[in-house]
C-alpha cells in the first residue's frame, strides 16, 4: 500500500513549529497535568504527520497542500482538487 503525501513544505514546517509550541506549553502547564499530556499528544501527532507528509484528516476531507513548487515523488502526480499542469 502506497501512501501519497498531502502536505506541502510550508504545511510541514508549520506543523513542526506547532509541535515545538505544544511541547513548550506542556512544560508551562505541567508535564503530568491533563492539559500537559494533551499538548504532548498534539505535539506527537504534529511531528508524525510532518515527518511522513501525510495527514489522515486531509485525506478524509480531500485536501492537499502540496503545491506545484513542492518536490517529492507525489508532488508530480495528479490530484482531484488540483488541476493538472
């Protein structure tokens, strides 16, 4: 089974920044508090999706942020929401 990327470079970079902010926020509210644990889970999800370039929610909604200038094996493939070059 092949998983196509559906996140562009900017999207992936923002997810890494969001993850860093979530980890910092978790430290502020307390690592073991409910809020801290939720923020750590958010950080893990954001880092995981940024690392793979695939967001399951985007797939369900039919969204892609892979632009024409993005590189990678899936950037050149046609997508139903993006007109072919």
